[in-house]
């Protein structure tokens, strides 16, 4: 009788421990995944798309190298995993602000205003992403770093004015990618 | 002057040294010429610098007044008698000030402008600090640039509760909010007063359009309040004052309608009947049709009856008098 009781007590203990382990694993997993996914970027997509539409024709007609792409959608952007989205977004924003907008010399005031609107909006988005980075919610994997390097390499293959114009013309690709990620984050 | 005196003095006292006197004279003349040139130069520089007149003063006291995402840059006007002074406004976002600090962008609506204020809402398109500067223009003259002291960030705009019109269209609760532009969304909250039911909420994407909220039931009034939300700056206004509307009970109008119907039917029936009756009464009172009862009807003439009485019973001569005689006898 006493042995039976001892056995049942041990079984209970074992069950408790396994349940506790399972619970802890689940909690840790959810924390892990939320940490990677939750870096929502407040972005006025409507303004960005509208600004780009107004300069699109002017910019894209000046692009004389039709066979080359810098932000290649098939190879580079579509292959980015959700966990790398924050890092790649941050890097591409930096790419546009550090190189493209600076390298492009715009003379027409109406185009300059639109580019300024886009550049300053990118700056605002960048500040939010930097906060995520400080909170360790924006980890940069090797794939993310390689994808960024591909974009920079593509850019350097052309002369600066042509490269800048081409990258400006490809803003719609970048904006569509940001919008898709934003919708996927809010849906999740 | 001193040099000329010295020259004369030298000439008078030392007649033998004419060559050195000549040299001295040349030197003095050169010095004279140089001093004249220098004098001219010093007097003309200020004239060249001021461009031929008094400098155009720069506008002062720049400030931004911002409410509901409409940003107004204002400054003290430069007043010159009998002159119209124009102003030119330029801006620089935080991106430009960090990455391309020499770039200033002319304002969309204020390059140039005659008023001493400028609506820069279409220029300030991101939630970052913006530098703003103004200068005065008079013909070909321009003043120095006046820069706003503190850069302006549009997230400091004052958000006021939205203007709201709550109305009743039959049993429908309808709300119309003021149109504040595409950057505004509205949160509308409505509930039934005195009934302790939960609040309902609805998000409206634009103002300026009447929107149906709910079909109302009689009893307690419906109360509505609204709040403006601006996603671009992540801020909301305070809620507006609640406005309430009520519908009257349904039973009363139905009863009224029933009574009205019954009354109408009664009228349709009663009125012709009474007219007919009245008609009959009138007929009786003025032109009655008299019918003699049977017992009073004379089948034999009265003469005949009299003659039958007078004479022997057997032979009764039937003498039928004329109708006139009959009528006279009757009267």
C-alpha cells in the first residue's frame, strides 16, 4: 500500500515538472517571436506614394540604363525573411538618405519639394527603427547584411548621377515592399 | 600742403639743388594723388556696400501658429512709405539640415507673397523639425534672411475637438463632422443616456459627409461625442461635448392614424345619409304628397248616393257628376 502511494506521488511530480517545462518553453518561444516581429514603423504611405507618383514620370524618363536594376525585386527584396525585415528596412533607408538623395542634384523646385518630403519621412521612419534597434528588436543577420551589400554593389556599378536617378525611379519598388511588410505585421 | 610749402622753401633757400627739388616735387605730387585716391575709396565703399541707398530691413518676430495641422508662419511686416514690399519664404527639413545643409527649398505658395504670413502646411510634410526663413524683397533689393529661432515640428500642433452636427432623419441618427483634411480620422462614440447600456464606437475616415450611426428606438435619448485623430503625429484631440437627440414613442402616431381612419369612414357613411334624410324632411315640410286612405276613397258619387236615398231604392239612376262638382262637394 505504501509503495503504491509513493509511486503515484512520483508520477504526479513528473507530470508537474513536464507541464512546467512545456509552459516555460511556450512562453519563451512567444517572447522570442514577438521580439523579432514587433517593430511597427508609423509611416504615411499615402503621402509617400503620392509624392512619388508626382515625380515618377520625370525621374524614370531620365533613367537611360533600362536593363539594370539596383533594388532587384526578385533576387533581393522578395527573398528577405520576416525576421530580417527590420534590419533591411533600416539599411535601405540609410542607403537612400546617405547616397541617393545626396547624390541627386535636383534643380526644379517642384521635384525638389517632393524628394524633400520623401527624404524627411524616411528620416522619421529611421528614428523609430533606431529605437527598435536600441531595444534589440532589430537584429541584423548575415543574410540581411549581404542583401544590403548587393544593393550597394549594384549602385556602384553606375556613374553617380545615373545611379541616383535609377534608384529614385525604383522608389516604388521599395515603398511597395515596406507597405507589404507593414500589412503583414499588422495582420499578425 | 606741407609738401608744397617745403618745396617752395627749398626753392628759395637752395637754388643750386634744382634736380633734387624736382624729385621732391614729383614725390609730393604722387603722395597727393595717392591720398586723393584713398579718400575717394573710403567714401565710396559704404555707398557700394549699401547698393546705392538704405538697406532693406529684414522681417522680424518670426513665429509659427499651428492648429489642426494647419501651420501659419507669421512675421512683423516691413513697412516702407509708398512701397509694396514682397516676402520670400524658404524651408529646410531636418534631412536637409543634416545631410545637405546648404539646400533651402522655396515655399510652395509663398515665393513671393505680399502678406506678412504664409501657410506652410503643404511644405511641412514630415514629422521632423523644420527650419524656416523669410526675407523682404523690393524690386531688385532683397533684405537679409530672418530665420525662425526654434525649428518647428508639426507634432506640436494644437488639436481641437471636431465641430459636430448631430441630427435625426426620421428614426435615423445622423452625424456630420467638420472636414479637417485627409490627415484626420474621427472616433465617434455614442450611447443611450439613462439606460446604462454600453457605448458604441465608429471610426470615420473623412469629415464633411453625413453618416448614419444607428436606427433609433423611442425611450431614452441617444448621445454622441467625437474625437479627431492624426496618425501622422500619433496624437488625438479631446472629445467634443456630447450632443443628444430623442425620438417620440411609436404608439401615439398609430392610434392617431387609427382614429383618423375610423372618423373618415364614419364621415363617408354618415354624411350622405344625413343629406338624404334632410332632403326627405324638406320634401315633407314644403311639398308633401297626400294619399287618401282606402276607407275615405269614394267609389260612388255623392249625388248618386243622395239620389239613391231620395228615390225608390230599386231604380238608382247613376248620374256621374263632373270632377269639378265632385271636388267642390268634397271641399
